[in-house]
C-alpha cells in the first residue's frame, strides 16, 4: 500500500517531488510505489551516512601504563637426578643438572638461585645422610658452571637440610632474560650444577633418594 | 552451527599448550637418586717389601707387606675376599728361590695374615695359620662377612712373609711380584 497522496498534501516537499509529481511518466501506481519506497530508503541512508563517519573521529590520546616487577622463574627441572660412580671404587657418586631460569631485576635490585635439601636421604637406613653425615667428611657437594646470567657459586658448596646455599649469585641490577642488550642473549638462562656424593664404605648397600629444592629470587 | 563452539574450544586448547610450556616457577624440585652397591678397594700397598735374614745362619728371610682396604659387602647375603697370587715368580733359572718349582722340597714362600675388622660393620676372617703363595692360584688373605663396611679412611691389613733360606740358592738379588686382589659382592 502506497501513501503518496498523504505525503503530497504538502506539495512543495521534496518527498512530493520524488513520489507524486511523476506517476504519469513511470506507469502504474504499483510501480510508482516501489520506486518511491526505494528512493526513500536511499535518502535515509544518505542522511545517516555522516553519523557513521563520525565514529572514526579521534576522541583523544590514552596512556597505557605497564609496571614490570622484578621476577624470577625456574624451568624444565628433571624429575630425578641419578648419581653414579664415575670411576674407581669408592670414588664419589656424581651427576649434573641443568637449571633453566629467567630473571628480571629492578634498577637497584639483584637476584639469586639457591638450593636446599628439603627431604634428606633416609638416614636411619644406614646410607648417605645430609643432616648428620655418617662419617666426618661425608657430604653432598656441588659446583656450578656456565651461568649465563649472574655468577656461578664459588668453589665447592655443601648441600644442607637447614639452609639454602648459593647456586647463582649476583644477578645484577636491571638484568633481564633474552632479547640481547640490555638483557641477556640466552633465553632461558642456564647454569650447570655438578653434584658429588661421598662414597663412604660405611653406607649400607641399597637405593637412596633425597629431594633438592631450587629457589630463584629477584628484587 | 553446533560445530563452531567445539572447533573454537579445540583451537583454544591448541593455543594453550605452548603457553603452558613456558610457565615457570620460583622453585623447582629434583629427586636425587643414588644406588649404593657392594665394592672394595686396596690402597697404600707397600710397593717393595725386602725380605731379610736375621740372626743365625740360614734363618728364613722375612718381611711384611701392609695395605689399607676399603670394603662394602651386600647387606643381605653378601661377602668379600682378599687374596694374593705370585704373578711374577723369582728368576728360577738363575738358581735362586722359585715359587713355581721349589729348588728343594720344602722351599716355599709362605705368609701369615693380620687384618683389622671393618671399622663400621661386619667381620673379617684372616687366613688361618701359614699359607703358601702360588703362581697358579689366588690364596686367601681374608674373607669378609655380609654387610661388612670399612672406615671411610679404610682399615689395615698386613701379610708377613717367610721365604725358606735354602743353601742351594745362588747368591744374588731376586725379585717376585705378588698381586693382591680384594672383591665384594
């Protein structure tokens, strides 16, 4: 149903010019109405088009603020490290572990990696024991090498059940892992920890296990 | 349309896995395993033992070889042994003493044993009485019980030698090599 007559009651309107003044040239009333409706919708689209373009107008600038705190993380620990005899009888049991880490320190901060025996060997069974060495001189010791960020532990360290001991020290201020200068090129950083356990003849034969926990800290 | 959520979920899982691989922790734990097995070793074996004759003429040549042993035998059912063997005989053709073919019946390189008990556990049984060294077989110096465990610094053992002073021996200097072997199971 078309309503050109009502619309053109006001004969000077643009709508009237479009919809009413041309019916005789365009044929039937039905065809007229279809053309009139199409024209009307095109007009509506034209009128609303500027509204759409306004959505792209810059509204101002926003500052994105990101605060990176000092942090350190350890990666890829093997579940077990098996110490084996490397050479002659009553030589030490030995084994190596690669510790992977990422660190970010503040401009005045530093970072360290430490290790502690959180579960000792079962001392009561007569094998190795960290807390109370079966013989003076028995120990689970380690050396550190190849730290790609920070400094290797100094010399030979003895694992303790009561205190964490250093693996990597002096991760410097404003340090970060990966990407090259000013960060390290290595990603992740690594350090090799070489363990030695005294092979005391006093140890009873048998399998023994202890759990070592590594901790990284960064400020 | 029902397939789309499932596809999206699968995509999320696939993208999540690499992210998890990057996750770290401020701590990491590793179990340190060690299997303590039976073993034994000798150190500080006297390199050269001179046999000398003291006192009356034709008294036997005597001397002593000392050593330090380390041993750990299996706790249940284990054992150990310390033996010796003459691996290089005296120069028999030179007319002196000879272990393999004694110049005279009764000539012998014999020994007695003194072995301290393992310092930490178990017992040792030194050779009984006088033993005759051989070039063809290992002869006992001591045997060890199950769960024998020496000191960290080791325990002492010694062999006291006696060589017949047979007038038949030509004068001269003669040497033989004796090899000690310790084992544990």
